């Protein structure tokens, strides 16, 4: 099974999710450090749709100025554009497999798509 993780190596939850993926037999893993290689707004929209969450639910509030900018109340297009332009606004980790996508907070959520 192919799995892609949008990963931040400085995040403990992201590191724990990556470890689960690495320890799961049969997983062909692609690691994308999203702060260096951010996903496009279209890719983010697809990931959130596949995860069954809104872009606002995928917005990182802690350690960002998202709330001050009104992003939690903004429309999907504005949130996705802000995330694509400033990937620090993306809550992590996002994982995609053939079975769907998940925002893996807590990290155990990754098991839902393995």
C-alpha cells in the first residue's frame, strides 16, 4: 500500500505517525516535508474532502496568527489559499493512502486508513 505523509520533523505527533507508517509491513512510504514543499490549495482541498473535514478543521491555530487573521471563520477558498501560501498554517500530519486521508491527531487515526 502506498502512503504519503505531509510531515513536520519538529512535531512529536508527526514523528509518531511517521513511525507507525514505517513500522507497518507493506507500506510504501513517501514523506513530504510540507514546510519545504507545500501542497497546492487544490491538493489540500482534496485531502480535506477525502478526510471528511473542512479546511477550517485542518487549520493550525497554535503557534500561528490564523485566529487574528480571521481564518477560522473565513471561506474555504481563503483558508486554502492562506495554507498554500504559508504552510505553517496547515495542521499536521496529513496522511493519504488508497483508503482515504486523515489528519492524524492523535497519531492513532492513521490506523483508519491502513
